[in-house]
């Protein structure tokens, strides 16, 4: 896998936003000269220590490089800006954020229509994934389907097979809920070794949105589904990928499975199944069938091609584990992470994401010494079931090599495993369902690397 | 105020998404002929009644108009779709969602740089406002400021005035929180009468995002702010609007006020203050200073132009009420709402938004008879402090005129007032802080109108 990603993260968080590659070297050099240990001192001050000499310079100082923004009116202050409702009434990110993009990993698949683009986790905040940066996994490319022509059918073990238009579905009782979606193959390339340099490529097939839709159970009841004989449903999309998937009725009865049209406040994006997709909280993404056009109620699993050939786990004894749908508890530090560079010693906010397909995240512990010592991270609210959870923790880097890890525990008590623990059960020949603890090595130079501990 | 908005909402929710204006007349005519009372029957079935004849047609029926999507492979199923990471790696809404736009109200202001664009609440789901549809209020236009040059200064009653770069701010301890922002002038034009037809224009100056940033108190502590003498701070932006605002220190001490750079997972959008804005939860939007470049700690309110001339409430006795910053508890039904048309009798999901600047929404009650009878709506989780809350409630329309209202109560016990109650205290000459109960009249024709009850 060739990572074509531009240099990712030279300063903590900021780099992709604020420094072009040419500027990085300069700043990095400045850091070595101690010009930017400002914040370390600052944080010491916050903790009650004496302010450093560098900070106690009295009145407002001109900013670095003599930028006049602060002391004299800037170019922005003396002109007239742009109008409201620019861009045809739909706003876009800053031009300075051009480097924050979802990215394909060239060579991972043979065509860009049956491929993956990864979300830039290293540049994201909080738990909402911007819909424009949501990861993609298509098996036959994506479509912008005409919703006026879209139909959704329910058949199989039902009293009255039904066909719905979008208008009809959107009149029904709806719910809105935050959930993560993770491809079963997220972190796949890390099974055997350290394959990719950045968190975008190691963990970027997870995203989180607020979904709005109709509980599937409501629709099944309308169709008079046989909820005794009907132990499973088959979900089918309207594209050519034939990604039919079996969903256990037990999940549907809980009311959690949605026939969704809304995502992050607006209609689903085309790449995410517009106008209708299945939302199966906690379950791997392949089951969240896009362009949903049909569910069929049946009495046994359907063993479709992507259940009988793909999305299975090859175990050490040579057998295949099938229907391992639930995404187990997992976490990853997104900053500092591979490809980023710490400019100097001192204070950093370590931040990352945790999630569990079995409920809420109960706690996240962070180690900066490769797992010998752990400290409890602060979880940002709200902590929701089967949603991403953002964690933050303070760290003062002493400039020596450090190995940063996070370890999540969910409300069932399940603890995210080390690679050693995971491989003991699963071997090394799997593709799917790798939820091991990720390690990032901070080198003395400040450069952060993807490593695995033996 | 001339509303240039295209016909908004002919079917409940769906219209803007799925029907072009030309198609509306046809469908509406069909509704009159009873062709689309499908869902009413369907909901009756869900409630345990007998399925209607129309539904009990046996096996999968061809969809309306003979659309072959369902029974034979569609055009989408036999071709190859578009590639991952299209559009330069930043995805966009469907072409069929072109009508879901934030919109200026022509005539409201004299230039489009000192104006408003309203969020299309009638088309939004859940609580997250897509950043591209977030309402705008600019006093001097918006800028896409270079974050590498941006500086943030703290001065006034501090031990050591400080200047931060963006890189420095983004290394500090951060938090992520969901909050609404509402312009103090939201619903302003409704003070005297029914001025605009749709919820986009009556209530579209409210939005909700997940914000990420550094608590302002952290930064003030770094600068050694005098938290005894310093009872207020002045916040100043880097544009030409001179929108300086006084923020009470009490709000800052709570830790809620943020110096924010993140919004809905990515960097703030330029229209929303990129790269840095103040987040003042519960307080009117004008205090959330965009392009934030400075806060000054002081010992008294600053009485800036927008505190001494604008954003004040003219009371019935001729005095002006100043510094009424907190946005009181408020709600609005977004569907059905003005400009939409109900196609037929039967089941509808009434949905809307509620919020309070003083904490969480405790309950929302909905009336369909102009306030004589109320039923408790279902609140979607999570219900968060100073955030939008989505509510939903079932309704079966009998085809007679109906007046739909929502009334929110917050955790302090404050109940959203009627227009009569509000005017009794506030008179009719205000511009700001109108949180009265909104009424939507559903006419026999199905058309929904903005009305005020005397």
C-alpha cells in the first residue's frame, strides 16, 4: 500500500491546517532553537508555577514576524467581506483547509469504484464526522439516485408485502441518534505488521453521525411481519454491488435498527446511501446497506456472498469464524499520531476516539510509556451508546522517546486487547475485526511513528 | 421583507427534497383523489387495526408509475458508479437537494455583506446543523482569514498580556460540547404581526454545532488575569464590524465560555469565524465574537455601540432594557410548518426544535387546537444543556383546520410564553428576544400558514 498522503501533521494538530510543507522546515528549525517553547511555559504558569521570562514581556507584543493584525487594523478590518448565502447558499470549508481530505490508499484495490477512502482522523475534533469527510467503502462505486423514483419494499415472511415511496417513509414516526459506523476491515493492514504511517490509514474507516430515520421494526409491523418465524432479515441495496446482508431480528426488535434518510441534520450524502440506508448500531459497516431498496424477512441466515466468502475471520486452526458482526471495543489516539511532529518539549493535549459496538465506553486509559503505566483520560460529553466518544488527557513531554497508547473499556467490562492478546486468539491471518491497542512512537526528533510492540 | 424562497414544502418534509414545483400540482391533485392515503392506512395497521384494501394486495406490487427499480435491476445496478474520494476528497450533498439552502431575505438589510441568511429548519433533522447550512449574520461580510497569520491577544487586568498563535492555542487542553447559537434578533419580524411565511424566515437564525476549543478561563489564568477586579471581558474580532461585546466574568468562571476553533468535527467555517471564535453558551449570537483576536479584562461593562444602541429591548414604558444576553426557553414546530402542504388526512410525525439559554429542556408540549389541549412530545436523546433538543409527536390529521403549536419548559421551570403573555411584559416595539409560542394553521386544503392568535 503506497500512502500518497501529503506530509501529515508537522505540528500537533495544527500542521495540516496552518503550515505548508515548505513552512514546516523553518518552524521545526525554530523549535530546535527554543523559540516556540512558549506553551510549555504557559502551561507551567497555569499549573501555578512562575511565568517564564519569555512570557513576562509586559504589554501586548507584536506577534511573530511583525504581523500587524493585532496592533493596527488588519486588511480584514478596513474592507468589506463576502456576502451572506455565498456559494449558492451552501457553505464550504476554508481554502486553508484544503489538506484536510478523505483519501484513497492507492494500490489497496484495483479500481477506485471498488475501494476505500479514509477519514482524516488526525485533523478532526469532537465526535461528529463532517459528512464531506466521512469514510467511504464502495464495492461498485457510488450513485446519486433520484429519490422521487426510489422505492423501499418489505417482503418475505410478512402478511402484506409493501412498497414505500420516500415521501411515505418520511411521514412515519422518526428518531434521531448518534452512532459510529466502522468498516469491519478498519485497521486490517495492521494485522501482520506496521503497514501504513498515519492514523488516517490505520483507523480512518470509522466515522460518527447523527442519523434520523424510522425504526425498521415499525415498518416490519406495518407489513405484518412474522416476528416468531422471522429470525432474520435480508437487506438489499439498489446499486450493483450485491451487498446483501443478514440482520438478526433480535437487533431489530430492540428498536435500534433504522431505515435512515437523515445524517448530521441533512439528507444522507450520495456516498453514504442517499436517499435511504440501513443503520445497524454497533455492527460492522457492510451491514449498513446503502441505497436500501428491500428487506426480506426470513427464518435463517442468508449466507450471501459477502457472508460466505468475505467478512469472515480466518482463525489459527484454519476454520473461518462467520457472522462476527459486532464491532468490539476499540480506541485510538489521533493526536499525537503517526506522521505528526512535536515541535518542542512541554505541554500537549493528547486526544483520541473510543467506541464499542456493545454499548457505552466506560473509560479510556492512556499510556505514554508503552503500556507500563496508565492514566485515566477525561471523556467529553455526551457519552452515548454505540457512538464515538472523544477523550482528552494532559501530557508534558520531556523530549525523550515515548510510546503513546490508549486502551478503552466498555460498559460490559470488556477491555481493548493488546496485539499480543488479540493474536493469541485470532492468529495473524485475519483481515477483519482488528481492535488491538495502537502504539505511536514519539522519537527524540519529535517525529511520531506507527509501531507495534512485540 | 420579500420572501424569495421557492415554494417550500408541499409534502411533509419530502417536498423540498423530492418534488420539483411542477410535480407538486400533480401529486397534490392525486392526493385529492385519494391515491396517497396509503400511510394513514398503514399507521392504522400499526395501531392494530385491519389493513386497508389498498394495502392487502398480496405480493410485491410494482411501484407507482410502474417504476422498475424494484422488480428488475435498476440503471444503478448494472453500471459502475463514481469513485471514492470524488470532488477533491470533500463530499457534497446530492444534486436533488439543491433546494435545501440557507437564504437571505431580500430587503431585510441594504447590503448582502451586512445581512442575514436563514437556516432551512423545515428541511433539517436531529439537532446538528450542517455547517454549510448554518445561519449567518454578518455586519461587514465574512472573510477567509489566513490562520498562520492570526493572533489572539489577552490584555487589560492581567499580570502578563499574551499573544497566541493558532498552533499554540491548539496545543492547550481542549473540550468538545454541543451548543445552540441563536441571534438575538431571531423571530424579530414577528413582534408586531405575521411577517414571513416559513419557519426558515421566522426561526432560521438558530443553529447547533459541536464546538471544540479551549475554555477561556484557562487562557485568562495563563495571562494571570485578576479574577477579583476583573468582572467583565471585552471580546474583539479581526474584521471590520467592530462587534465588540462585554462578557460577564461569571459566565467565564463556569468554564463554559470557549475560545473555539472546531465546529462539527472540522475547523470553523469562514462564515462562522474561522479560525477562532468565542462560544458563549446560552447567550445571544452577537456575543459569540467571530475572527476573535483579543479579549480584554475589565472591571465594568464596556457599553460598546452594539450594547448601547443595538441589541437592546424597548419596553412599553419607553425605557431600554440593556444586557439581556441570555436566550430564554423557546421552541418551534418545523414540520408541518408554513409553506408546506399536507397531501391528505391521516398520520403525520410532528417534529420540531426546543432550546434554552439557561440549561436543559425539560419538556415540550404540543397542541393541534391552538393551545386548548396539549400533549407531551417525545424528546430525542441526547438532551444537553444549552443545546438544541429535537422533539417528535404523533398526529392523525382529520382534514379539518388545525393550529399547531409547541411550548417548551426548561429545567429552571420557565415556560415559553404565548404572544399575549410576552407582549404584556415587553410591548410590541421590540426587535430582539422574541421567544413566544409559534402557531401554524393547517387549512382544509392542507396548506400550512403562519398565524398569530390574538
